[in-house]
C-alpha cells in the first residue's frame, strides 16, 4: 500500500479499493473502464488503483478534512431532510384521520339514505283503490253502463258514480 500524502491519494489493489469504497470488485473494474479511477500495472503483475483519501470509507481518520462551507451545507441538508421526514409523518397521520372521517361520513350517509327510503316508501307506493262493499266489478262497467244500485250498496240511485281516485284523494 502506497500513500501519497501530498496529493491525497492512496494506491491499493482492486480488492482493497472495493473494500474501502464499500462496493464490489466489478464496480471498481467498471470505474477503471470509464476512467473515473486511475490505475497502474504493478511490477508484480497486479492492477493497482489510485483512490482519493476522502473516498476511503474504511478509515475515517485518513479522510482529507472537508471545507467548513461544505460541512455547513451538509448540516443544513440534514436538517431539511429531518424536517421533511417529520412533515411526511404528520401528513401520513392527517391522511389516515381524513380517511376515517370520510368512512364515517359515508356510513352515516348510507344510514340516512336508508332511513329516507323507509320514510318515503308509504308516500311513493300506489294506494290500492277501495271499493265500497257490494260494488260491482269494474270489468263490467264503462261509460254509460251505470247499473242501478240498491240502497244496501251505500250509494243513492240516480247519483253519479265518483271515481276511485276522488274517493281516495278527496
């Protein structure tokens, strides 16, 4: 392992680079192919990678100190993330409460609709015609076919026949 303190880089094998960066060896090889990591072929035939010390995840003490402005920005971003997480949690609780309210209102609305149908049912159903006792069947009746009735029928002779709907509704 060769460390170049003046440039802040570290010369390691592909396996060591993967361990230090917390990625797979395949990811390190891909970075070498893309040119995002510098490499060199060692005298022993191994491929060595140059890592920036600030990227080394295995030893935080070896990391190059960050700029105070960057640290301040990171702290502000952490605060914002924490705020957004709290807001999201609060919104989730509110959304659940709203769902409970809507469910309750829906249930109440259904109960009221059922009750309304029960109350309207007698008014909207047709009322059956009530013929006076002893009245002839309506099949034999028609305009001009009025038959004389006896006094036992309840109507006087010679009076006009009142339609059933007038008797029911007045």
